[in-house]
C-alpha cells in the first residue's frame, strides 16, 4: 500500500497505485498483476493500452482543443451520433452526449419534463424507478434509484423511495411459476406501484434491462421488458431504459433491450462507449420526443460544458470501429459461454455461492448462508466487500454489488476482448479466492 501522506485525494480507504495496463491486466507500483475482471466499474470494456484508441485521441487533440456545443458542431460528435443511432433499435434517431451516466439520467429527467410540457401536460414530471436499481449519484438520478445504501444521507433532497419491485426470480419468483407468468406478474407489480402512487403526475419510468450494481446482475424473466413497453403505451408514460452498463456490447448485443425487440423512448448509455479512455455518456431519443419538443416548448439549449465534446466523441468512434473490426460481439458471446460454464462449476463446488446469472460478459452471483433457505449473510459481515479484497489478494478485480440485507453479490464483467486462456486464468483466481473465503461460511 502507498503512504497515505502521498495521496491528497478524498478516498474511503487507501488503494495501490495502478501504473499501467495491458489488455485485461492491470499492474500496480510493485509490479503485481491483476486481471481486470470487472473492467473497473464495467467501463474499460476493451481492456488497457490499445494503441488504436491512443492514436485516435492524439489525432483529435492535435486538431482542436475543444468546441462548445452552442457555438460549433464537430465531426466526431456528428459521426458518433450517426453510428449510435444506426446501431440502436427502432427510431432512436437522436443523440445527446454528456460525460457520465448520472448526467445522462439527469438529461432524461429534463427531456421528460420538456416533452410533457410541450404536449400540454406539465404535471407529468415524475420519473419512477424500481427498488434495487441504480441510475447515478446526482440528486435527480439518485431520486430515481432504489439503492438503499446510497440514499439515506440525502433525506429530503431526494424524491420518494421507488417502490416498484425488481424482477428477480431467485428471491421473488414463486414456486411453480413459469418465466412467462413471472414476467407478467413483475410487470403488473410495477403497474400497481404506479397506480398506488397516482399515474397523473408520472411522466416516465426508468429501468435497467439487467440490474447492475444495485442487485448484482439481475436478469429479468423473458417478456418483462415487452410487458413494460406495453404498459407504458397504455398508461401514456415514457419508457427510459438505462443501458449505462448493458449497452455497447456488454451483453453480447449492441444494446440489451434488442433481445426483447422493444424500442424505449429514451436509451441511456455510458461506461463502455469510450472504453474508459475518457468520460463519455449520452442519451438516444426517439423521433416522436424530438418532434414534440421542437413543435412545443423547444429543445432545451442547456447541457454541460463538455457535452458533445470532440475528444470524447473521437475516442468513442475509435471504440466502435475497433469493436466492429475485431468482431468483439462474437467474442463476448463465445467467452461469455465459457465464463458461465466456469461459474456454474464453482456454484456446485461452493455451498455459499448461489444463483449464477447473466448474459454475454456480464455475470453475477450471490452469497448465501444456506442454499435451501437462501439466507443472505448478515449485512454487518460486509461479505461482498471482503470478497473483493480477497480476490484483490489473488490478483483479480471483481465488483461488489447487491443491497444488504436483501443480498450480497459480486459482478464479473471482464473486458470484452478477453481470450479463452484469460477466462481460465480468471476462473482459477476466482476459485482460489473462494477457497480462501470458505472459512467465512463455516
Ligand atoms: N446507470 C447505471 C445503470 C449505472 O450502473 C451507473 C454507474 N454505476 C450510472 C447510471 C451512473 O453512471 P456514472 O457513475 O457514470 O455517473
């Protein structure tokens, strides 16, 4: 560990210094290697040290330092908007770029307000999220998030806690219930929460297609997103899908909502779009939203200083180009199957590992004290964080997730370029960490 006196950043604890990275490996100041098994925070999706991306950064930086969104457009941002809207499903034909997932959430709130005001229904300002969901740390984004651990300090600054339950079969599925039945019931529970709240002020709902940090990779039953789409149409509410984690290839498709064949009214992306080489995020909007705003109170001129900035856009274009040229989606699906098989083996091997779940290269599992009762560890034990530390000792980075006391989960989301050999190495280090950790469950 570094001397704390050398570090002047505000951090919750001392961390080693990362000096560099190569592919899926990170190195600290002592030369130790770590497999980046979570791509940082599901972000460094192409791994580290890619010359193609560094070159694109350099070329763009040499052209222009910065252009401001309300003074100039710039070619990389235009090209990025074109590429993303052509990759996205349906008529998500418009893009607005920001710098973080939280800002994307904030923009979605503002666009919701603007949309309904333009339609002459200014009372529809609320965006309802779900319990066990996360959309960012800024106050609007956190208001929509049902992440118990992150909210309590901010009390009345936040809106009401989201009450719609997650679609989470391991904990909320009923015995004998089919996937189709559960998808209908979970969607109905969302509708009940909206009805209880009062639908007239609800402008939109927001969901992660697969819940990330707040749940530990909760894959909803097949059909759930389709039922939510149908519900939103019926109740005249916008559907916002937060693909900050799941977008840009993470689940083996460009966007996770594609697998259900739905088109949300807004789609948020972030993290993997720039492969972590720069802050970058954004929102895709459907035609009808943009035309309503244009015909009504106008598209808001407000954004953020670095919205649509040329450097982040050039980097993101280089990421998309790299992914296309190297058939990264195929790799995600092939390596994803291997990771899944390896995790299932570990689930069998260790009594305290349960509910391996995920898609593509986004996987999670949770710790249980008893596989039959599914009892979660006591929150005071801080199991997920301790396991992250154990993995760190074994040279593996994993991501802590879940919301105690409901669950204690771990996310595995390695860079999308990971090789077969590296998947085996990751699984070996994970197995060693679980072996070391077994004593915690005796
Ligand atoms: N949405 C989701 C689904 C996220 O997982 C996150 C971050 N973990 C955010 C939004 C917020 O993104 P950021 O941290 O870039 O603000």
